[in-house]
C-alpha cells in the first residue's frame, strides 16, 4: 500500500510509536512527534523507543520531530495518541497550525478529566471545521509493534474520513473497520478500563475463572445500559470498541488497569500500585466521570460504583466484592416489549 497524504502522529508513548511504525510500514508518509525534545532525539538516534517499546526497530521511512508547528502544518491527517489528561491542551496547541482541510483522528481513550466531557466534544468545539474520527478497539501497543494480528474500528460522522483513516491503518495483520457511532466507540474505550480493575481485583483475590467471566458479562451489561441512555448503538458496544476491548483489557496482563486491580486484590495499597505501574492508569480518573454520567441518566452501575469506592479507598477490595456478591437475586435482564432496547435502569 502507498499513501501520499502525510500523517502526523502526536504522542511518542507506546501507542503513538506503534501506530507511527504501522503507518510507515504501510507506505504512509508518517512523522512521529514527541513533546520532550531529548526523548525525540534519543528515539531518532537509536531508531527505537527504548523507554516504551525497546524491541521495536522503527522503519527507516518514519520521521521524528520535536517541533510541533511544522509537523502539524504539513500533515493531511493528524493522529493524536496522548493520554486523556493532555488531550485538550494539545488541541489548543495545534489549532493555529493545522491545515484548513486536514482531518483529526485520535487513538486516545477516556474522558477529559477537567470537564468530564467526551473527547469528540472537545474536537468539535476547538477544531469544528475539520473531519474527525476516533480509532479504538482491542489493541495492546506492544503486540501491534511486533506485528501480531489486531483488529480496530474507526468511527466518525464523516464516512469518507473514517474510510480514509481505516485505509491508511489497514494491513494483513492490522484490520481496520469503520462505523459512525462516535459516542459508543468512545464510551467502550473508556469504560472497559474501569471494569478491568474489577476483574483484576477478582483475579488478584484468586476468585477463579467463573468470577472473571461473570464480571466481564455483567460489565458489558452496565456498558450497554449506560450506552443506551447516552444514545450509543448496542452493536457498537457488542463489537470491537466495546466487548472486544473489554475482554482484552480484563484478561490481558499488558493492561495497566488490570494490573492495578491485580495489585489491589493482592493487598497492595493504591498509591504503591499506581507507582509500580509507572504509567497513567486511566481508570482512576475515568470512574468518577462514569458515575457522574450514570447519575445524570439514572442508570445503575453496581460494578463501576464499587470500583469507584475502592479507588477512593472507601472500601477494601474484599469488602467491595462481598457487597457485589450479596446483591439480591433478580432476572438477568428485565422483560421488555422491545428486545432491541436495553432498559436504562436495571441491576447487575
């Protein structure tokens, strides 16, 4: 595949580096930008990101950049891959330089911590004239970097732009699908991190594989209830952006959120567990936003609520699991005359 549209990948962490290498291998003119100048120099010199992906030799065609203005100005598509807490600031930084007809895509998962808003709301507000898309799905950066098979999905209200981004990413070992449900795609990518803490806690407490499967299944039920209340499409949440990412994050030990849960389940204090992971653990901030959305939409999220109480250190993991398991018996799902509608209010 050859693509002549230059792409600027903003964020030289593990995910940004893996996506930049993928694009370069696909023949896309790609430039990887990092905020820390010395880190960019180190990556360019070693031709690998020794901090995040030391085993990945970067393609010769991949360019490295420490200057934001020319990197953004010359790009036909800007792909953002920074943590959610840095997303809003980066949008403000690129707004003066982005080309008038350039598209904006992001592989960032989570909400804006300062406002609790979806990331697409920030893009619509700050870069309103640019086509926009979210790239999400079950994808550990390390596995993408070494070329293991992966499938993601690209959602946008602009079908042509979604196809363009997917086409640039797509390869025999990296399948990129498309969709138009941005809210559902973003909700799945954010909520799975919180639910992974719950399954990690259960595994850390050695509660068994049955418990893990139950938590994942009831977790997707919570995701679908909240998604229905927010206007997301159920098929999105049952697809790569929802169920796919949830299963990966709940079962794969490369997940920082699962590792946090594992540590908490083994009795490690929260502050120490986060410090030992050494990278941003999105669930710590995301859980509060999810519970705010649940309150606004009158949706009950028992698993998510108990994760919040554990992360606030109001309950121990053992107390939270006891509270979850002692909930009253009830139907798996309420009876509805419309089988395709997930009720907004139901218990887990």
